[in-house]
């Protein structure tokens, strides 16, 4: 009488593999989501950088008679058409020494709920906050 030995995995071995995969997924998914959001914010940073350049030019020209920054995007002559539909760029505050540029994700777009802000003070490094 010959007995054949069955080959395969036990239920316990399968459960251990499932737990390991679940732990890896629990760690990887949030990291991936943060990576995707960071790449979307990088796009907004490009637009904010263009506004910073426009503000610096506006300041140097002294359009108002005295060097100052503006809260109005129109006189900056900045092309933000690549961001249309994803990001809204605004300048909530500006004075003679600093300004703030805010990018807000457009509702219903892939950037909905995301923000990127830059506070620029003359003579200092820009301060970025997501």
C-alpha cells in the first residue's frame, strides 16, 4: 500500500502571507499618496515661481512710483494658463517688503483639496508651506 503525500500550503501559511502583504500595503499606500500629492504641488510651485518673478520685475519697475509689490496678477504679465482647471493662483497680501502667493486646487480637479503657499520677503529665502 503506497501513500501519496499531498503537496500544497496550509491555511496558516496562507494567512501569514496575507498578513505580510497587508502590512506592506498599509505602509506603501500612504507613501504613494504623499508622493502623488507632492508631484501635484510641484506643478503649483512652478506657477508660484512665475508669480515671484513677475512680482520682482514689478517691484524693480516701481510702477506705482515707489517700489512695492501688488496683489493683482494682471500687471505682472504672468502666463498661468498651464495651471488653469487645476490650480487657482492668488496673491492674498502684498506690501513694500513682502508678499504671499497662494495656490489652491480647483474643486473637482485632481488637485482638489490641495494648497501650496509661498511667503516671499525681500532679501530672504522664500518660505514654502503645503
